């Protein structure tokens, strides 16, 4: 594939107000005009380069949006206060009362809770499907369906969506294909594969320092303008706007994303191979044993690798909890939700990030309570990390000496 997302981020180039190498931060919620006419034109969206009020846009959120838009190859992007602050407006911009969505059943718990518990209050209903089964996806479409939603790499089971196949179905039925690319920035470019809208939680890999939440929506200029409409734009009216200071700090972190993604991928791949060899049930899209390994290779920008997320199943929740506590004690990472941090994070999804999904649903989708989800950090010496993790597993009888 000739698309080079990291080069496009690099070429995003702005000077600060005083010649600074970082764009200046606009420290204002509202903006003045020398003429009332200009203010009116700005309100109508007809005055290029003018700002009215920071819920609409600010220079800093626009710079960040431009850079992420370059990364995804979209015409435009809108930055939001959190990933959920990006996901929910997109869904409600596309779907009104009586409409229907088809969604992957393995998605982030918050998104699942919104679709399962909240959207039905607005008479927006969702059919959850196994997204890896294109026949099931197509069979779930009704004449009320407006969009298909999934994550490229699903949370927490790490299933891979066949974006080209889903895009064909979406086009055939005149639906929007909306992709959450939070787990695979740079590694996968969904718009280049036929998706209509890409969303990220910036909280994760893109920011990378776990000091803020954030989100972004990448799509056509027309759709971004709809979201920002002062009359009926979901982003504008729900108001989940990112602050300028945060936008500016995320933009700086975005500059090192390519290096970080490669190191996350290298480290996760190393550990996944070792864990699998040790006899642990390991899921990582870069392992040949992953059911979608071949598919993933066909959608991957390969230089960035298979990503930083992996899971192991240690058999039961008690063992999972004991291992996570021990690994934290040994300074191997933090027992914490979220992902994309420079240190390794681990959590048991059934009782944390996916706890919104009822137990029987969890069982159906293969989410057992011994699963630990790892977001692998940027460790310089991953062999040392592996040896220390293996020692923790031996001490807790998760690995037996002859297995290890
Ligand atoms: N999408 C995915 C895949 C996530 O893992 C998360 C959060 O964990 C979100 C969206 C929501 O993002 P945020 O917490 O920034 O609202």
C-alpha cells in the first residue's frame, strides 16, 4: 500500500505566532471581531480563518484535527473531549428515532452500554453480530439500518474486522461504515480500505501519556460540517469539546507516535511468541495461530507491526488477579484499565472494561474470566521484562517449571 500515514503527519507544518516551532495555543473561549458583519459571517461558517467561540473550534483543536486527518487520509477531522465524546455524536448524527445499526458484539464496554442501554431510549436499536462473519453482518441489515459499527481490532478479544468486506456490504446497502481505530493507529488506515468514518479515543496510543482523555472523528468535510452545525450538529450541541491546552499537548505527543507504535508492536510480538511457546493460551494478531493473522496482514501498514495489545488466559479470575497484583508489585506495569501507555497496563476485562456486557453475553463471545488484557509498554529490554513475568507466573503456579 502506498499510503504513508507517518510521513503525512510529519508534513503537517505550522509556525507559532512568534516563530515558535510549536503552533501557538489560543487561550480564549471567545473571539473578537472588528466588524459585526464578520461576526455574522463566522457564525454562518462563511469566514475562513476566523474563530467565534471555542466550543465550535479553536486554532489548537483545528491543528490537532488537521494532523490526525493527515494520518487517516481524511478530508477533515473533528477533535472531541473523549473517545465516547466522538462515538456517541457520530451514532446519533447518523441515526434518529426508528433507525437501526449493526454492531460488532465485541467492542469497548462503554460503546456497548451506549448501544444496548441508552440508544434504545431514543428508539435507536442495534443488532450485535460476530463481525468476522460477513454473512451474519449482511443478514442483520434491515431497511431501517443506517450504519455498521466495529473496531478494527476488537476490545478485548482482538478479533480483526475485514474492513474491505464490510465496506462492500455497506456500499451495497447504502450504509455508513464507522470504524473505531483506537487499537491500531498508523497500523491500519480504514478510510483507505473503504470505511466512511474513523474514530479514535486519543486517550490511548495517540496521546500515549495517560494524562488526558480525548477523541477524534475523521471523515469527509461534509460529514464533519454536519457534526459542527450550530443548528443540528451532534458535536456542536452535545458539547464534548476538547480544551486548547490539551489539544496542543496531544499534537506534540502525536509527533512520536510512529516510534512508539513500532516499539509497542515489537515488544508485544516478542512477549506473545514467548507466552505461546510456554503453553499459555495467548491471543495476539501477529501470531500465526490467530484466526485472522492472514487477513490482518492484508490490511496492515506493515512497518508499524501488529500492535501493542495481547491477551492471555490463565484459567480463572483468582489467578488473573493474583498475577496482575504480583506483576504490579514487581514494577512490570500497572493494574489499570486503558491502553497505549509507555508502561505496560493490565486488567481482567470481564470485571473491568467489559463489565457492562452481561455475563451470559461474555460467555457467548468467548470472554472468559481468566483473560488478562495487556497493553504492552515501551520497555527497552523486553527480554528482561519477559523473564520477570515468567518468574511471577512460576511462583503462582500459572506456569509449571517444565512448561517454562
Ligand atoms: N474505543 C475503544 C476501543 C476504547 O478502548 C475506549 C476506551 O477504553 C473508547 C473507545 C472510549 O474512549 P474514552 O475513554 O476516551 O472516552
